[in-house]
C-alpha cells in the first residue's frame, strides 16, 4: 500500500468513526439551559430538561445580528434566544458564565439570569455579533 492509499484509507475510517459518534449540541434543535449551561448529547438516555419558565424577553438571531441587541429583565427571569438565520450561531457570555453551544438554524435556547448585572454576549462564530442582557 503506498502512502496516498494509506492516508486515504485512514481518512475514510476517521470519517466513519466521526459519523457514528454522538456529538454535543448538533442533534437537538432546542437546547435548554440552567444557570450553568450543559450541552445536550445525541443519544443521551436521560430525558431532556423541562423547558424553563416563559421568557421575559426573546432575542432573535437574523441577518447576522441579535434583535434586539440589548434586553432588560429582572433577576430570576429567562431570556429565549431563537436562531432564525440561515447559518449556525452561538450565544456566549464574554465572561464565560454561559454559552448556548452550537445553535443550528431554527433552534432555540433559553437561559435564566439569577443575579443583577450586565451580561455581554457574542457569537463565537461571528465575533462582530454582540448583545447584552441587563438584569435589574
């Protein structure tokens, strides 16, 4: 077997292993969060978490922007993020306190903000996409 054939065979095996393995954040179209986000895993035996309380604000991701880009809520309230764009996005806190993980087109993710403060966030894929949640 020459070197090209060897590397081609290795690539085929790697692709097959990757395709068969569960991937975090890709299989679920709706991702829920507790104050510390944990990504979903395709094929988990545990049931999906119950949806959080109704959202005090909804942020829509469309045309590579968060709309509205700033929302003001009370401590303990939930913000729902909806990806209506044609590509995947994330919602990740600048300080690392929360992240949605990968959000494919059409997915929804909610996060409850327990403490007062301003939470700046951005899309990990498109770092010019920014927003903030103000918790009073």
